[in-house]
């Protein structure tokens, strides 16, 4: 078994456990919102991201930091206990993956399909909603859309839905043209 399979299996086990506990306690929506807050906090705070990734930090320091975060953001006791459990098992460096898996499980159990949208120009909420509605209509399902502004695309969009990818970006077209020119 490769390290990636072990990593996936362990993070999936933790995320599934969190899902089952949150569902059983009737606080799934609140835990999901708070889990999103943790992801956002880690992605926006480089110091916290580095802190979670550093395996040399003491368990006591990690526990104190996440207890402070839990208190500040008024996390449910279940989530606070879960975070402390992850810390005592020395798995804090997996926290982003565990939470992403947990959020994916929540989404799948609501019947949603995950989609990623990258755009060369910043889209407003109305434009994003229109794309989301169009995708929902085409795929006959609720869409959980993750939007990202990517100016490196030069122009166009990239949409990934499960195993389907729609790439209308100029960057992609330029790469295809370059490949054809090299082949000649």
C-alpha cells in the first residue's frame, strides 16, 4: 500500500467519523459551517497554515491554539473535541484534507455534484449564479460550485464537473496551437 492510499484512508476515516457524529448529534449544518470557517481561516492565514503543517509543534501548543480558535469562533463542543482528538493523534497536518473530505461527504449526501469554475475575469455573484443554474439544469442535480479567479487563463473559462472538463480558455488554445506547431 502506498503512502497516498494510507493518507487517503486515514483522512477519509476521520472525516467520515466527524460526519457520522455531527449527523447523530443533529448539528450537521452547524458543524459544516464551522468546518468551512476553519478551512477559510487556514487558507487566509499563512502562519496558521504553517503551524498546522509543522509536525514538530508540541501537542500542548496545538491544543491551546485550536482551543483559542474554537472559543473565538464559538465552535460546537463536538467540533472542538474532534479537533483535539486529531491533535492527540498527531494528524493536525491532515486537517485541511480531513475537512475537505468531510465537506464533500456532506455535499454528496445532499445529492450535490461538486464543480470547479476558473475564470479569466472576475465574475460577479449574478454571473456565477447563472453558470451554476445552467450546470444544474444540464446535469439534473444541485451543483456545489467552487469559483476561482485565474488571470493566467488570459480569456475564457474552465469548468470541471466530476470527470468532465470544459476548457474554453485562451491559454489552453495557445498550448494546443503550440503543440501543433511543434509537431509540424
